[in-house]
C-alpha cells in the first residue's frame, strides 16, 4: 500500500465500477487467517480491574500499524496513539500536573478560539474545561427511562481530570438540562477508556456504553463495554474484548435486541475494526447478553475495511454495514459499502455483499498538505462510513425496510445519500440525495434512525447557509414515505465556526467523526458537537 493520503483508494479520482452481488452463503468465520479475538471472562475482567491504576509516567509506543490503518483510524484512536500529548514534553507535563491537581483550573479561552456567536446551553459542563483541554464532541444518545437521557461524547477535559476520553452527562428531566459526570467513564484497573462512544438502552432502565480502551503502559488494546443500572448517572466496566499490544481495536458501535418476541431478545452486539501492520483490517462482531458479559467474537470480513455498524430487525436478525476498500484479501482496490446478515443471534453470518459504490468526499489541498488523510475545507478530517437503521414498527407501512446513509461526492460536492432495501438486503434502491440545498457546499457526517411510526430521520453537518462554504449547521431531514421525499430543517439557529487544531491533546484535523441520532419510540433524540461558544461543546435536542 502507498503511504499517506494515497493509501486510501480513490481519494483523488472518481471511477465507476460494477458490483456483482455475492451469493448469500453462510460463514461462521471469514477465511484468510483473521486473528482470533475473544471477550474477557468475568474472572479475567475482575483480575484486570484489580490491577494498578493507570499512569502517564511511561507510555507504551503505538503498535506497528500499516499506513492504511493509520489513515483509517478514528479520531479517538488517532488521539490515543499519535496525539500531540504523547510526544510534546510541555503538554504531557502539564497534563500530568493537571491530573494530580484534579484539573482544577477553568478554561480561560472560551470565546477566544473562535469568534463567539452566542453563549448557548450545553450538555457538558464548560466549567470542567481547562486551558489546554476543552474539546467535547462526537456524540451518542440513549434514553433508558421516561425522563432519563444519557449523552456520551469524546472529552479531552475528562482526560485532564485524570480519567479517559469517554465523557458522559445525564438528564433526569427529559433533556431540559444535563449534569456532566467529571472524569467520565472510570478506568478499570490499568485500562483507560479512550472515546468513540456508542450508547444503547435495554428498555429496562439499563444503559450500555462501548468505548475504545487501552492499557497505556503496556499498549494492550480493548473494546470495553460499560453498564449503568441507575439511568446513566454512573457506569462500571461490564465486558471487554481484546488485550493484545500488536494491534488496535477501533470504532466500536452497538445494537441491542429489545423485542421480547425475538428469539435473540437480550442480545447485545458490538462491532469493531482490527488494525495492525497487515494490509487488511478485519471487522469483528461480538455478542454478549444484558445479563451475561461473557460472549464471543467472530470476523465477518478480512479485507481493508472499517466503519462497521450493526442494526437489528423486528425478527431479531442482525445486519452489519461497513465501508470496504479492497477485495481478494487486500489485493484489489475498491471503495464500496458492504453488509452481512446473521439470522442466528450472531453465531454465523452471510457472505459479505455490496450495497453501493462510494465516491469519497475530500478536498485535495487540505487532504494532501494539511491533514495527510481524507479531509475537507477547514482541515476537517472526514470519512464515508455508513449509518444503518431498520424500520421495526408494527404498524409502519414500510416495516422491514433497511436504510443506509452516507456522505458522497459523486455529484462534484459532498452530499448526503441514502439507499433502501425492502427484501432483507437482496437488492438496494438507487442512491438518492437527502439534503435539498447545498450546491457547491459540504454536507457530511450523516446518521439515520427510524421511529416505530415509520418516520425516518437523518442528521448531518451542513454548510449550505454559508456561501463561502465555511461555517457549519447541524440539520435534520425527515421522510414520512419511506425515503421517497425529504423535509429539511436547521437544528442550529445560526451556523458555527470550524474549530480544529487548537486543543493540544486532540488529533490533527479532528472535529468529531460522527453525531449519532436515536429515538425513544416517539421522538428523535439528537446530540452533536457544536462550536458556537468558541470551543467544541455538546448540544442536545428532541424532536
């Protein structure tokens, strides 16, 4: 593979290729020597949790990842392995001092990073920010009880407080106000949570939070799942996968089967990508249950791939979608969205099959010379990973429809696209644009959710209100007819500025990797990273 931005196929040219659907064979694991990854047993979790507290006195070097892997790493993964805090003596010294003092110094630069638009209410407590750690972004939402809402996000301020990057805040008044828990998710033993939040609730008041995690002293990499039994006010480590130091497990996302009629009721699934020095980056699916943290993980594709996301239909079938960059064990370059399906609770999966080709969004100038990877104007790192959601509404006219959304530049500038399958993935509709406006401007980072009524919601960042294609809004597009037509609205009153490369802890060109949207059966629940107050904060809205 070539290095830097050219290591990702098709970033500087768009080509059309024909995708032939693979047969729907069933595989228990993908051939090609994909490494074995397993979940930790309860006794192993207990032993790990009883280990020494993490320390920054010695930080293990990053694992020997390939150039492709480095370019595909999540923002949280990039921060953890190659963040400026690791090799900047002054920043590391300041961070260690701040941790020992409990990060007591408040943020003195609010309104100075970027022009202050208007002080707006935030999910995170801005008083927890420090002068060198003030980034809260990349959101996930869950509503475990009627009035309880939890938002997870990446937080450099929590790292400065002596914990990890996995922050969260909870509301007990249905989202009217939030309380941030200082420090975010707790360490378990020597293992530090490192961000990339994904939250789900089980319908019984419990919340699960998956995150990257690592023993910074040994380099051992994990995907960790935390559990809350008090509506999201506190979390404890529940399950984990991994534990090796020659690889890095990235991009964990979750789905949970909450349908009592499903044969897989209570199954909780989490996906991740295995990055190493190899030319492929296998995707794994692990399943545990809400009552048993001990489970198993299997690879479902062994190619250069990333960005896997799971979703569950009304019958308990599990679908996983991802972006894939090679075929033939890494031999042939492509760029396409793929999926695989399990009908037996994650024990076996269908042969990976294509959904659609992708024309990656990028700005060649900042991609090549500023960020060293796929990026757009303003030096914002981006990707084209899919978001998947399934209509499970008993009375919905489109019950069973599978929706996949992503950003794409096939029409010359970044737009939000969606495709739909009404036959379990055997075929997919022609990709359609979700955003109505935005010719010549950027729309990126989409996420999709479907209410039981069949109403489909897609959120995304949008620059259409700035003719200079700079300032950013957060938008919601909704469809009441199965994605045939869309109504678009701005969730931000005014667009906010780009804020990147100002927090000395966070990865270069990072302005989040996603903003997840979910629903509580009646309303769409949305949180996003917002720079309106001058530095990155988290905001929430319910529609």
